[in-house]
């Protein structure tokens, strides 16, 4: 049986085999969830179930574990943003099929966020900013190529007939003032987002050629061979050029620097399995 390999796992393997081992072989993740991941996950849940109730449910568990009033305040602000963005998205975009899971014979697997019809895929993102460089990068995005390839192979639809719509929700950069209550903040936030939802929802399209998909499939085979080699000899070498990638510190950096694997037990936990 071919071992599975997702886009995220493949990208991590390419950047640093040691990080790949910790994340995808040992299945570790940092204890606690960062703000961008919380908001992105709650937003994704709301769209998956096509109701903002799912976002409320996501944050309800976080409210239970909040350690102080400040943390609770931050969580409430995040929830207000997620709810407004999800609600306006569902008003702007027709309801469509959500999450399609694929598992290719070559081991590549993952979830496509949604699809409008047999020829139009949807990828949702919740980001703080969007610019022309990010939009231009879509033309070469490896994840997009993989999803189009997966749809092509699964549905037997010609590559050139498949379009992927990128739906980006932009989080407004506003915070609650000390002088206003939570209710007043939510009202001000709603006024900002609902007054012109199109300012907070960017939609663009991209596609791929048959040659691009063929090259992607060849590169996937290379990744599989590399993964098998590391697994066989157990080496998983570090790539220190990526410890501070994009000015963000790798969560496993302290473990690699000190060689103290007790830090793994202290600061990390096993990943929860995603429901299909």
C-alpha cells in the first residue's frame, strides 16, 4: 500500500526533513493554538456547515479554557470577526458543495474546500492582507496544482477545463477600544464589514495546463522517494536554512538547538485526527 502524503507534508519534507519527522511521523503539534489558526479553523467550520453556529461552537471550547479575562476578551474579538466574515461570505457566494476528500493511487491525499460544479473548485482562506504578489503567486502555487491534478484524475475531467476559485476573507485590522463594551465593538465591527462586504472578500481564479500537472506528478514521485529514503535509514536531517522561514521561528527550533527531546513532551501533543 502506498504511504499517504498531503500537500502540507510534502512542503514540510522539502523544507526540512527533521520538521517533517516531528510533524508527520511523530504527529506532534504545539500545545495551544495560535490566533491565525484559531480564526482560520473557526471560519472553515462555519463555511463547512454553512452556518455561523459552527464558529460559535468552535470558540465555546476555547472560552472554557481561557485562563483570564484578557484572553477571554481576545477570543470574543476574534469570534466577532469570524462570524461577520462568514455571514457576509454566505450572502455573497451561492451555497455550494463543501469539502471533497481525495486519496490518489500515488498516495497524495487531502481535502478540497469545495466545488461549485464539476469544473469549478473553491479554496477558502482567511487572511490579514492580500496584495498583487499573493495573487500572482497563485499561478505557481503547488497546492493549487495538486488539487487540480487530483480533481482531474478523480473525475476524469481534462485539466484545461478545471478552474480553481480562490476566495479570500480579509480580517479587518480593528480592535476593541477600552471605552466601548463588547456589544458596542461588535456593532462597530459589523458596520465596517457589512457596509461593503466586497472589500473583505477577494475572489480570483487560476487554472493549470496538462504539462504543469504532468510536471507536478513527476515531482511528487521524487518526494515519495525522498520520504522512503529517510524512513529507511531514519536520518531525517535538519535544514537550518528554514529555521526562521518567513521571519517565523520553527516550533521545533529549540529542540534541534539543544538536542533536548524532553521539550517535545513538555511543549507538544499528538495531533487530533481530522474527521472526513
